[in-house]
C-alpha cells in the first residue's frame, strides 16, 4: 500500500505522508496556484502537477526528487490551424426560434490541462494529457515536448479535418459546463485509461461526447458508448453526446471498466463494447462525479454520491461512500467517521482514489478522509485545506 497521497488543490499542491500510523501534510507547494491534477509516474517516480495559473495560463510542473524541487515546463500549445466547431449555451445546436445555428469555428487555445496519464512499462517517457478544449496531447520524451493527437482531434464525430476547411460531418461533441469558468463552452477530456497489458489500447472520457477507444496507439479511434443513456438528450441512447464524469479501469482486469456518469453509474465487463447502468436509487447511488476501481478485483468499485446536478452537495446533509463488490448488482453504504449533519461536501471527478485496502477522497470544503479498511470506516486527515481538485496515491 502507498504511504503517500498527492492532493491537487485550488491553492497549491499538498503531499501527505503516512508516518507512525498518521497522515501528515508537508508545507504546501506551488503556493497560490490552482492545481487541476497531481499524480506520480509509477515507472520512474516523477511527480507531476497540472497548474491553472491565473495570469500565465495552464502549465505543467514536475519533480524528480520526490517533491523537494520542481521544474515548470513549457506550456502545451495547439498547432496552428487547429480549430473546433463553436458551441453555444444553453442550446448548442438551435437558436431561440428553433432553427439550426449556422456553423461557426474558433481557433483552439489551451484552457486547462485536466488530467494526466502515463504509458505502460514498454513506453518509457510516454505521458498523455487531456485538455479543454477537448484535445489529447502525448509526450514521448518525459514531458519535454508534446504533440496533439490529430486523428482524434479530426474525428468525424466532431466535424472531421477542420485544418483542411469546413466541417465534413456533424459535430457531436458538446461543451461542458466545467469550461464556462474559462469563458468558453467547449468539450473536455478528463479521463485517460491505458491498458496495462497493451499500451496501444487507450480509452478517453469526454464531456460531452462519451467514451472513445484506440487499439493502435492513436492512429484510429472508435466510439464506445453502446448501452449508455443520457437523460437530457432527445434520444437517450444516441451514439454521441454522453457526459461521463470519470472513466477508469481495473488494472488487474482491464476489460472491466467503470464510469460515474451525469446520468448514473455504469460498468462494462467486455472492454467497453457495451455498458450497463448499475445505479441504485434505493441507496442513493446515482449522481456524482468520482469513481474508483479496485486495483485487484474488477467487480469492486467505490463512489461518493451527490444530491444532484442542481444541488451539488452531500445527500440530506450526510456524507457517505458506497461500495459494490459484485459488479454493481448491490451497493453497501458506509458512514462511520464521516459527518452526518450539516455537511455540504462535494467530491470532484479526480478526488477519489483507491490503492489496495486504502481509499481516500477530498472535498470542495477542504476535508480529506482516508479509509484503511476498503471504505468501511473513515478518518479525517485534514481540515481547512483549500478545495480539493484531485486525490491520488503516490
């Protein structure tokens, strides 16, 4: 089990170390900067953070000495000519009179690095970054240089090759409300799952489009949304337009995938060929943002439910974690050690993680909780932290 937790917060990076049975925070690093994601590369131990600098824009930072010193890297940049079909709130495809909007385009500029993922052991130096406005970047030299996955960017589901001219197909990637804070309404890639058996297989989660898979290292991409439903689409079972909040896979069973979706909890046991909805309204397992898969048992996963989209807070003032051990057929809820009155915590999509028997989550109210018994009981290991954006065991 890992004895270190990395927290990306609204005001910097926090590292918690487990010493003599207690979790202790180090002094905050990247102080004052909003950190969207923080993680450790398991291949060489490098620590990575994605920073949202209010003045200089999004940047990456890495530490090769366990967090003692940090190096800020050159900003990722979209290549000249990268464009996307402009989306509009609140109705992306229609004007107020019900007629279809004329297609308009915008030049792509990096708004946010939303998630980082690391290639397999056969890909030393390969790192992936998911961004707003919906681009996937890959570095093959340990983060020194980055290249946009143009095949995914030019996918027919988002209009085709806009480098070459006007859209040749209908754009079906909607904007995500998470981008509105950046003054845009654009898609975002927030989940990247690399198959540990085959690094050429990778799945990405897109808000709002769905799940897309490559099996050849990014040369081709296929939608993997069969079985998913979207309650607010005219056709809930449409091929595109879904809003997964987070998508993950079991490392020991990579064909078992999980997602917390805007419209419920879904799982797949056949490598995302088909998804099955496993929400359980009787125990309030439905809406939320994060989901964590067990690293050994593909049938086990954890969620931290929220009340709903219009009321993003804990349910009835009580915070709880739900766990399934049978692939979502049944769910147990656990509350021991968690506040059960006047709790208004929300847990963001990257702010829940599991490693062996330990589970950890952090909330928007700056509280961090750790379980040492697979989620059955909890201990608060930090109060009054900045709002937590991401939680990852190192």
